[in-house]
């Protein structure tokens, strides 16, 4: 159950962070305006809050593992919202990151 909760929190954090950064990008780089950028900043702030809800209490471990979620999630976001098509090296890199998450977060540790 704890792994499912952790995975769900990572997914929510990814939507907030990647989506927030995308909204800022759209607002500034694509000239959609400050409302878009402001919504992005709000989402980025919520991402920071969601990251604190992880069951593991180690900030460094959580953020290191989340980095892998961010990599894979960013590629997926680009595919869905920007018509980006990852090449095989993008996919391999994302899979390596996802494997790293598994090792960092879920390897058995001595208590």
C-alpha cells in the first residue's frame, strides 16, 4: 500500500511540476499571457507541497527518485501536448531513470 501511495504522489507531483513549467512556458515563450504563467507558478508551488507528503522522510532520496519521474513524465507530456516524438535514446534514458527510481525508493534497507 505504501508503494502505491508513493507512486500516486510522484504522479501528482509530476503533473503539477511539468504542467506548471509548461504553463509558464506557454505564458512567456508562446505569448499566451501572464494568466497562463501565473497558473503555472501556482501549480509549481503545489508541486512543492505534494512532494512533502511522501512516506519516506528523506528529502534527498525523495527528490532524487522524483528526478526519474520528471524525466519520463516530461517526455510523455511533450508527446501529449507538444507533438514531440521521443527517439529510442529518449526511451532508453527514461527507462534507465525509472529503474533508478525503483532502486532508490524501494530497495530493502536495514532499519
